[in-house]
């Protein structure tokens, strides 16, 4: 630990997304929305500041995947697995929609305070890598035309010329 005085757990974006998935999946049978919001808050607070951008865009997908896994497990023993899965997904997604919006907005708000605008600026303003020396030399030569490939206008391919 350095002398910055800032101790604590910092997760990568992947680690925070997995944590969000596990928290949501574990809370899915009891309180899916509340578990999702708590997972979003924990993930946004524990992720490294440079990994905020990937984390902020994934909560809806994580919620969908957790709901799909939970409903698949719930539909395993039923007579019509597809029908049970479809009805369960519809019910879960429609009843948890407000929680999904709250959790996503909360993650976005916490990430914004923790430095998300700087991540977006860095992502958008990253300079292009410098071209290789050979590519720079080729760019200086200006070609006036691109020659046609051999045999492009052969009469046997396109018929006879109009003046023949």
C-alpha cells in the first residue's frame, strides 16, 4: 500500500460485472429489484475509476442474463418448459422494470461522480497510433490513376466494340 491514505478493495470492470451478476442472481427469488439496485451501487463504488465506462453500460444486460438463468432453473421441472420460461421472463422483466431503471441510473450517477466524464473524454479523444515509416513514405507519393487490370476490356468477355 502506498502512502496515499486510500485503502480498499478495487475491482476490474469484469470483476464488478460478475459481482453484480451474482448479487442479482442470488437475490432473484426473493427481491430481484432490490438486489439489483444494491449490486449496481456496490459495483459502481468498488470498480477502479478507469473501468467505469464498461461497467456503466452493462447493468441492463446483467439483469437480463440473471433473470434468464433464474427462470431457466425455475422452468426445468415444468411440463411446457418454453411456455413457463416465456411467461416467467415476461413477468420478471415487466415487474422489475422500475428497479432496472433505478439501478442503471444509480450506477450512472455514482460513476459520474467518480470520474466517468474523464473516461469518456479519454475514450473519444484517444489519438490514432502513429503510422509506420513505410506508410508515411507511400502516402507522399500521389498516384494520378489506378491502372486497369490486364484483360479487363477483352472483347471475348464483353462482346465486340461499337466501331468494329
